[in-house]
């Protein structure tokens, strides 16, 4: 079913240290309102480093401020990375705003000592 008529939020995670999708990485999605964080959803990435469905779409997709929290430390340890205690990157929060009814794709490129993100398509 095409999504051109409504907005949606998607993500994916690539493990740049291994050159592979980050399968099995836990992600939490929050709606931010002032100092309040309301958890909307928690998912785990599939073998392609993606979620099986959009994180938000249809009536649940609303303008506002959101935060994705990527549980990178758990993922990295589970995949054999030797991390210091505490790890340099453990939970990676990415805050972003949704201002229009469009596709927002917020990917994460991850390694044990760095990450990047952008608004993709």
C-alpha cells in the first residue's frame, strides 16, 4: 500500500564497524512535550537493521517533538564488541521534530565510538 497520502516515521540501523545491518538492536520511541517523555513504542530491528513496519503512521503520526533511543551498548556487546565500563556509547538519543505530514526517515550509522544520523527518504 503506498504511503504518499500520509506521513510516517521509519528508521534503520547500520553497523559501520562490521559493514552490516544492525540486527537485534532495541529502539524506543518517545513523544516529547515540555519535560514529559511519553513512550509510544519499543521495537527490535530485523535482519536488515529495519523495523517491520513504520514506527508511526496514520492517525498516530502527528506534528511534534520526538526522541528515538537506540540501545547501542546492548547491541554492541551482544555482537562481540569489547567495550569499556561504562561504554563510550550506550544509549543514543536522537531528538527531532516533525513539522509536516511527510515521510520522516531517521537512520543511525553506528560503531562503538561514533554515530551519525540524518533525515533520509
